[in-house]
């Protein structure tokens, strides 16, 4: 039975599908609310990107499993991905090992910072966004509690026989000396449980406990002990104040944010307890084929929780609320958990922090790619632009036009060219407006576009895939008229980029389009727009300067038109003419004209 026959046999039911290649290897696992509709989408002639088309070309067989609900489909898909590890499924790329705080599985546990996970029964807390954060937290713990740092394998028999000796930390008051029986295992365990509360973000409860102990000791006039509890309370309060990022102490949420960028996505995870961040992780998400954002977010959430469960084991806890930018595609997969898409308040501030973290890892990844693999970086930029503008072909060659004039004087226009997402300055062109009188931006734009592409067509040169107009709907419509007269409508894509809100204007569409402000696509469009403006303004200033210079020289008796042209060509500005030596001016325009020039300006001939 061939693929098309299998498609006809698929039911309109929720389930999981598996694509297999010619060798019988599972290359992709997916879930669907409706198996027939979802799988059929892969075999439509249009609408798939290049990577998805490559995967579809390798499909030799389709297997499917019908389940009772969307939640069951989600769980089965997750298990099958773990089992088969298909090459085209979403991959969470952890580019670095995060620091964790580890409570060692020992009789008197040590507390250390580590980047290595060992399944030996130890308890791990984290991850932390930076090693500095983890070490600062460990320093706080060591200040509050008297913990051992030695690696001795302490046993009850060894303690009873006096096998161990106290170290320097004991004499400095940093260790309670459990190795020689100075602190019982129960007392040491109470310290560890308190540390667990700090690592889980329950600092506020401990602060209240310290305050209670301080008051109890003060009530019996044990002021020295009361002072120790007060110092511990103040240390914890200081730490808590630093970690607090929202005003409400009662906020206990997980925050997930995914930023899509072409065939990659960047995810940020924050765990907030009592208003402070206690865990964070940023990951790059590799999309092997085209995926919808809700599915990517659902995979990211599942992947993070799997990592946390692997590290934390029985200590892994999930809050009852997850803050997200949009609802993920993971129906009922997390029982008892509510997804919140905030519109204002502290939760929105947390979501914005997640966005900034995702944007930071995206920026880091793109800068690294630009340095290590500039060709792939250029391809990414062009492909993102094609996708965001809905073009059929990638805009490898882009041209942008801008008009410049001040109250109708010296009207000029500029055309700048980008190739592979970068400026191609040798292809930049200036235009002096010839047929338009006064300040008429629309007519000027039509003239320039007509002149530019009339020449390219006459000379048989390649046309750009994308033309960008710096201006509003009037300038875009004028450019459209020029292209229409040349028969280029449908052969090139025309858009305008208005400065107000960075709106993308498409001819014939009454509503502006908006591109994500954080995307490389908008950055490229803004770059080419700003470059066209800069290039045009520079040319306009030069023309105005030359025009004012000619006007100034026109007033000098004895300096004719030929001499004026020679002076403008060589010196460009009046200040340069005035600072030039007399003999040099004589060599340029002759002795008589030089005499007239120096007399007019009262210059010294010496």
C-alpha cells in the first residue's frame, strides 16, 4: 500500500503518527487532534518550507496509533520520541552545563556547587543562571550554618573510636565538628533541612523562624545568642531582598517564554518562589522541520520538567501556575496546573524578563553564527525575511529608495543595494530629480524607480527580488505605478517601510503589516531604510553645499563661469577656497581671476 492509500485510511481521531524512511527507521513522531487532517497537510504541494519538504521526500511508510484524548496523544508522543529519537523532531540544545547546588549523599552531607550530575542519591538544586549566583548562595549558606567541607567518609564507628580530628574550620567556627561528636546527626540534619528550604526559595519562612528564636533568647536575657540569630535573620533578609524581582511575595509560578527565529527557537525558563527567582535555564531549540509556536512551547515545557526531574528526583516540585506568552500545545498533560497568559501586573513583568532572557540567548547564538559561519548566517537572515514577507523566493538582492529635499531645493534620491542581507556599497546609486518641479515626493519617487529599472531592463541586468520604499502609502503607490508601466508587477516584490511604528506597507492592502520588533527581518529592513536615508542626505548636503558655493562665487566680478566650475570641482567648499594659498589659486583659475577673488574676500596673498 502506497503513501496516498495510507492517507485515505487514516481516521478523524486524536492520535500519534510516525514517519518511517525506506530502511524502516522512524524519522519523525507527531501528535494530532485529527490524524487524517494533520498528516495530509504534509503531502500538499504548497506551504511547506525546504527542510519539511526534504523530510517528506524521505517518507516511505506511515504508522499511527489512535488514542482516547489529546492528553493521551501528547504523553504517547513524548514517550515515542524518547524511544526512537527521530532526527526531524524538536531538539533542545543545552549549549552549556549549568551550575547546581548539590547536597551530597553522605552521613553528614556536604553542600557544594557542581556542574556534573551523578546518580548516587545526592540532592541537586538549581539550575542557576550563573556560577556567581550559585557560589554567592553557597557562601550565604556557609555563613548561616556550620557545615563540614572535608571529604572524610565519616561513620558512627569512626566517631566512637575517635578516628577523626577536628580541622581548622572547627577552630574558626565554620564547622560544628560532627566528626568528633560535637554535633549529632539529628542536629546536622536539621541544618540540612533548613538549607533545603532556602534552596527551594522558602526564605521568608526561615526569616520568621530566626526572628522567633531571637526573641526567645532575648526574653531569657541570653543577648549574645539573640544577637547571633539577629545577624542570621539580617543576612537572609538581605539575600531575599536582592533576589526579589516582583512586589508580591506570594507569587509562586514557573515562567516559560519561547522566541521563534526561522528554523530555530530560543526558550527561557524561570522558577519564581515568593517573588524571587530560585531557578533559571535558557536553551536553544532546534526545529528540524516547520513547527507551530504552541507545539514548540509545549515541547520546551516538557523538556525542562524532564531535566529537573532527572536532577532533583523526589525534590522536584511544580507550582500550580505556569506563566506563558500563549497557550502551549499540551492539553491536560500537567494535572492541577493552570496556564496564565498575563496582560498586566507582576506576571507580565516576569514574562517580559523571560522574553529578555530568550532574546539574549538568541543574540548570543546569532553573533556566534555570524562570526563562525557567516554564509549560514546570511542564509538565515534572507530566509527569515522571505518567510516574514510571505515571498515565494528568498530576497537575496534588495534595493531601497529614499527621496531628499528641503522645501523643494536640490531634490535628489538614493538607491542602496543589499546582497545576502548585507550592504553592497559598490552598487549604490544617486539620482538628481530631473522632471519634477518643487517638493513632490510622489512624482519624484515614480521618476527614480522608472529610471532605475528602465536602465536595468535595457542593459539586461538582474532585477532585485525585493524593493523597499522609505515612506508611506503615497510613495509606495507611486513606485507601484512606475513598476506597472514597466511590466514588472508580479516579477518583483514591493513594500514600504514607514517610520511610524515601523509599519510594512504592501500595495493594495489597506492595513499595514507588523513584523516582530526583535526579529532579524525587521532589523534588516530598518538597516537598509536607514542606509538609504543616510546615503541620500549626504548627497543632498553636497549638492546644497555646491549650490550655495556657486551662488557666492556668482557675485564676484572678474570670476567667470569656467573659473567658478574649476574652484567648485577642486575645493568643494568656500572655507577651503579661502584657506588655499594665493599661488595655488593662480594655478587653478589664472592670475586675473585670483586677484579678483582675493580682493573680494579681503584675503592675504602672502
